[in-house]
């Protein structure tokens, strides 16, 4: 029988502490144990076996769960259009990333065994439209809108334009609601940091409440700057992009791998979930959910969870540590949070009507699994309050995984959708009493009762100050003085390139963490 894949004992790190309660790391003030040095980090991922006929995830009483769409090709995110049609973005990581250390090869091999699909080899990197015409919770039509994309992840739609965040650029396509095909060639709105490394390749998108701007997430090129800071320009950041001109600037930085960009309907603020760094032990560092402040710096790589210094990073930057913003809400360590959606305005029961759903892809840097589920965090007055609650579980079965959740969203009826990239399925979690919303609420539209539906939450960005020219003319060049944002050197906007001085024979590059 297949089992979890782990390195031999001699190569594994210190191992999980049996007496550590991970619930202590959920909430605004997580318990942070002392970091542990690991010659080789704990590596354990569940082998994906897929879903057998009749199997589904587990949901609480009062909900039903059904397969909204099967036979997909690595579904990563779901996005609902204003007419209720759902876009499923399917993507695989771009190839060609250099491997510089022996443990990169070992980890890559182990992680490859945890890729999903149950042997599926369908072509990925496409966007599929799912249409539930009669709003009964069952897909009536299915159309592949776009194929042959470069590792897509985030999408947005407004003014008859579909925006797609690929691995190296934001692309635009003319698209009117109700159409089943897109035949036009894309236009590059703005390039994004891409290869040849592109370690965290997933780029997410969110539309600003006034519709003028796009937020775009760009993850770091490393775990903790081991490739040198030259490789991190424009990365570990969220960009703000002018939708009309492509002009862009770094909105916030020090976010190791932000995804799940979403606007809080109550406050109009941008929120994200972030995958924090690894290899400091099984209980460091907690992944988190946070609101995002313009000009804010969130610590990576010099510190974590505020001013907790990562001693591996040289040279140290106490000036940056002093400015690091503490995240709003910890999700516990290594859950790999990738999806975020707010429940306000949905058809969810009252107990789930004011909060956020988070998709947790699941851990690899622990010998006891963490994540592999969707949780709900209640909100009040625009901020999280109380403990996270399990909502969609059953992805794990002992040391095997049937699937792994990624993006989450609300469909045209108000039900929760979960993209399962390993199970090649989108799951639909709906109220058991059949409640539906009166009309669809698109992912990019604020609920009608939200004051942000017609008011900009970004009045301070109404001028062009701080933006760099975008479009297809080339890569933007920013820098601290030009943007006016007091952010570290890594936020100079530039493409990621293999930094000079790095080697391909396993030696550590300049500025790498010390062993």
C-alpha cells in the first residue's frame, strides 16, 4: 500500500514536537518556538491517489458537497463572472528553474511524487468556462476559453476585458459576458518578474473597488534569499497596476509568497494569504492572512511575524526589521495557504455569513501533516475574530491524499467553490436547505450593500506619482526613490535573472543564509 514519502532518518531534520499544539498558532498572536537549524529539512508529503467513484470531501452538518467539475488539469483558482459563469484557471509550473543545492534535487523529487491527478496527463495551462444556466448548482455547459497559456493563475474581468496573470505578465483579452470562445491575440498590459528562476510562479490578481487598478501578487525567488537579493527584485511583493496604461508600482513588500488576493467587502481593504519561509523547524514560520497596507513592509527575508529576526540572512538589516508590520492573523505553520474568499453576500448559513474561507494546500516541511483543508475565519468590523473552523476536510486519508485544495470562491448561486489541483476537481459546497442568492455576485464586484461598490478605496493613488510606464514597451524600472515608498532593495522593479556570481554546482550564492 502506498504511504507518505519521507527522507531517511539520517537526512531528516529534528522532527515535529509531539507536545506542540498547532492551535496555539492560529489567531493574531501565534506562539513562536525557537528556530531550529536543519541540515536537511523535514520532508513529508502525502502521495496523491485521487478520488474514487462516489468519494467526496467532508463538510459540516448543514452543507452538501458535490463535484462541480471533474477531469480538469490542475485547477488552481476559480473566478465568478457577473453573469454567474465560473472560470477555472488550470496551470502547471514553468520548467527550467535552476537547482543549485543538493537538497533542491531531493526536495524536487519528493515533491514530484505529490503532484496530483491519479496518473492524469491532460494538457494544462488553460482557462475553462463553466456555466450553470438554470442556477441549480449543476454545470450545464463547459467551454475552454483559452489554451496554451504560460502557467496562468489569477484572473479579473471588467469593461468587457479579461485580465490573465501568467507566469511573467498580465495579459488582456477582449471578452463579453456570455461568449464561449476567445480568439483574439492577447495584449501585454504589463510584464511581471518571471524566469529563468521564477521559484514562486503563481501570480494572483484582484480588482480595486473602484475598478481602476489591478493588484498583482509576485512571490519570492527563494525560501530565504539563498539566491541573493539580486534575484528578488520586484518579488515578495504585491504590485499595483493602472488598468488603463499598464503603469505599475510596488504596493507592499516583504510578503514571501502572497496569493488569494481579495477585497474585504466591509472595509474595501485588500487582503491576502501568505506562505512564510521554511527550514526553521516544523513549527516555524506560521503562514498567515493579513490586510495589506500601501507602502507596508512585512519582514521577508530579514524577519518574520513582525520583528522576529531570521538569523540566517546576511547581512542583517535591523532598519528593515524595525519597520516590519506584524500580520493580522496566523494560520499555523506550513499549511501552504493559497486561496482566500470572503463570504459576505453569499448564500452561506448565518454562522458562515461574515468571514473568510481559506484554502490550505498542505504541508511538506513537517513530519506530521498540517493543512490539506479549507477553513473559515469569522470577521467582525472588517477584522478576523475567533478561531479558524474546519469546513472542507477529507482530502487526507492517513498518509495518502485524495486531493489538495488551492483557490476558493463563491459561485453564481452563492455556494462555496474549491479548486482541488491534485484531484483535478472543483468541489461545490452549498447550504443543505437549497438557499441561493437572488442574483450572481461576481468575484470582482462588491456586494450591493458595500459602500466600496461605488467609492474608491485608493484615493491616495489617484495621481500618477510613483508609477512606472507599463505596456509592452519593456520591463518597468522602479527603485525606492522613484516610487516614493520606503521599501527594501528587493522591491526595485525588474525581471528576475540568474544573479551574477551564482553557480550551478551546489555552492551557495552570495548573501545566502548561513548553514
